[in-house]
């Protein structure tokens, strides 16, 4: 007999049908294809170009601070909404790296247990049933997911190469603007790797003021920029602090994904609202982790070194893919490269979706990538593959090129 529990699930996660959905989602399909490929070709190593997290551990200095601080009895207490020293370190980091001056660490900064939980909590600060969150697609969906959980609606804006993967705010209908409370942005972008410009952020500020909308800029990759580009913060644009907040994560910039430490900065009232929801959601990140993160924030050269590695790998990957026929363009930041998927193989197999091509890469070439079909058929390659040093990186890319050579792709 079916348990009564089956009838009690909330509608937001499927209600009485929870767990009965037979659809297989993208990442589960990738996982299954990888397992099948490994079983079919046990002697051919899988080249993982899909993972979206760093391939190295955190800097020695960060780890040493954690070890030292974890041993101190005074760090055992709840951190609640964060220790003051971390807030001050975050404000100094914004000034030193992004030129964002005048941030009040007490009122305009708050830590979070990673940026994902922060994005999950922010809709609870603003969204009532019927309210709208505006989100570009493809995107990182957490803010939208929780908007729907709360009875709100998500309005999606496709982003594409013809507009440098920036959303066209002028296309948003006025009735959506009237209902909208939140606008989510993420630059450098996951999955496209595209970077925003100062001019675009100025347009965003004007749009938000005109329509009474709060801007949430997810700056998880903001410090990972290449080829002379300076890291750009939304908060560095005049008026930005009047309309929004920015989320900074140490996960990607400092190889600290599992540490779960980030901070939200910007408009005082918005930060206060987030702090209220957060205070009823968690008890803060371990103080020793906050103190280790402070070391990282005080040493931005760590991130510059990491960015240099990703830049070098992008150069290698772009060159190899272009030789094969891909329309590959090096991004301005992040560790993601986003390329149009082939339509098929000349005289042979067709790829009606990016997902079908991704499955082909896994099963036939033992190369794992992530497909995106939200706004056109694209493949996301991540340069976080495991390789120790330049020569090893060259070998990985050379092997990708070897496996894909000899196939005439049709684009």
C-alpha cells in the first residue's frame, strides 16, 4: 500500500506525484552515459570537461589559517550573521580589487554559507504570490526555483551571441516590469563565460530605477578575468548600491568550493532584509572558515594566479576546437567555454539537440561536457580538468583534438 506520506508532499516539489516522475534530467543522463562509456571502454580514460568546480585545492596559506583557527576554543561558537572581522575584510577586498569604496562593513556586508544558499534565501525577502523574477536563460536557476516555490513567476530572457550574451532589457513587456521585483544577473556568466561591460551595468541601474526592481548580481566568477581585463563589480557603477546587491563567492576565485563561504554586499536595506531571513535559516559558517577566508580576501594574487591557469587552458582549448571546426571564442572570464553544438556529422549522424551531441561525445569519444538547449544548442566546456602543469595540460588538449579529429562535423 502507498504510504500516507506520499499525499503530504508540498505542491512546489510535485505534491502527491513527488518521486514518481520518470523523466531523466540532464546531469543524470550525463552520469549514466559516463558509466556506460567507462564500462564499454575501460581502457580509455574519460576526459571530464563538464565539471564546474576547481581542479586544485585551496592555497596553502588559507589551509594553514583554517588549521590554526579550528584549534582555538573561541571559534567554536555560533557565528550567526558573521564575525565583524570578515565583514571588514570583505569591504577592503571590494575596494582593493574592484575599486568599490564606501561600503559600510557593518550595515552593507553579510556573509553567507556559499552563494547558492544566498540565492535561495533572497526570494523570501521579496517574493509574494504573483510577483516576478526576471532571469536570463541559460542561467543558474536557484533564484528562479525559489521564486516559484513562493508562488511567484519567472520571466526568462534568452541570451545569445548576437548580443554578446547580454539580455535585452528593452524587450521586457511593461506588464512584467510592473510585477517584477527581482532581476538576476551573473557575469562573467555561467554557462557562457560572457562578460558584462560597465555600460551595460549602467543600463541595468537605469532600468531598475525606472521600474522599481531589485538587482541581484551573482559575481561568483567576477575575479577570474583574462588578457588584461580588470575585474568588474556591479557595485562599482554609479547608482548600483541604490538598486541592488552583489554576491561574491570564494568557491571559484580561491578554489574553496567545499568550504561554503561567500558574502552579500550592497544596499543597506536589502542586506538587512537578507540578514533577517538568513537569521531564521542558518546559524552562520564556522568562524575558523571565515578567518581562513579573510586570509584569501587579503591575498587577491591567489586568484590572479588561478585566473592565469584558466586563461592558458582556454587558449589551448580554443585553438584545438577551432582547428576541428568549432566556432570557439575565448571568454573574457570564468572557466567556461561555450560553443555552438554541431548539427551532425557530414554524411552521417545528426544531432538535433546539444544534449544529443553531448551524449555522442561521452559514449563515442569519452569526453564529458554539459549541453545547454535553453536558447539554442550549445556545449559548455570547463577548463577545470585535472592536469598538473603546462605539459600535462597540453597533453589533455592534444588528446581531445586527437579523439575529435577524423570526424567532419557539420555546423
